[in-house]
C-alpha cells in the first residue's frame, strides 16, 4: 500500500496546471476537454509551456515505476498496482478535486519505465499513423477513436510481444482507464 500511495502521489502532481500558473494561465481553460494535461498546455502557452509539461507528466510515470520495478521483487498484484498508480494519480489528482488529465502521457511514462522504449514506440507509431490518416481523410478520424483503438491494441501488443501475465493485466487495466477517461464528461466523472 505504501508503494502504491507513493506512486499515486507522484502521478497526482498536476505539472501542466502548475506550470500553466507560472505562465499566468489555467490550462483547463483551453481545449475542448478542459483537462490539466500537456495537450492543453501546448494550446495555452505553445512549446514553452507544452514541452516541460509533457516531459514532467511523462517522467512522473517513468521514474517511480522504473525505480520500484527494478529495485524490488514485487508480487504480481503489487506490480500492477504500483505501475498503474501514477496514471490513477494523474487522472484523479486530489489537488484538483479529483479532476485530472486523461493519463496518456503518464501511460507512455510507465511503459517506458517498464519496457524502455518498446511499448511507447509501438503506441507512438500508432498515434503518428492516426494523425497522418486524419490529415489525409480530412478529419474523419476522431481523437477519441484514436485513443480507444490504441487502448485496445495495448493489451494485444503486450500479450503477443512479452507473453507475461503481469504486463498483460497491467495493459488491460491501463486500457480500461484510458477509455473511461475519453468519456469522463458523459459519465459525470
């Protein structure tokens, strides 16, 4: 529980929001979804605000997961809880009344902490391909559809690539959280 809480608290630091305040902007006032994430940081302050927000949201997932999973021999349940905690912290930050970001950047962080760059490169390639297709198909692919599809591909990729039940369980839970985050407003969360 202590490791879970530590990782949750790492994820709960709303860096995009805090950096936005330094710029005199509330990043939640930007974008359609009004969440305190890196995408809205880019919209609020360009690269000067977006890049540090993106890096810090990534690192708050990567660093604790890498340190704990490489240092401790965790039981399967503890492994999954510790790895998903930064994403939960980001999405449900108590510092913003449990209305955090969507967890995409922090997800890239936790998977980088676990697999170095293998899973993030797979997901990043998918997102890049979606952006290119969206450009050529004149916007017929929604951002939600892209995230949902990537979320569904994550467990499949981890299952076939790693053959590891812990990573597969983590991928399934992570995917469910990302999908729920896409419909947060409709669900009243």
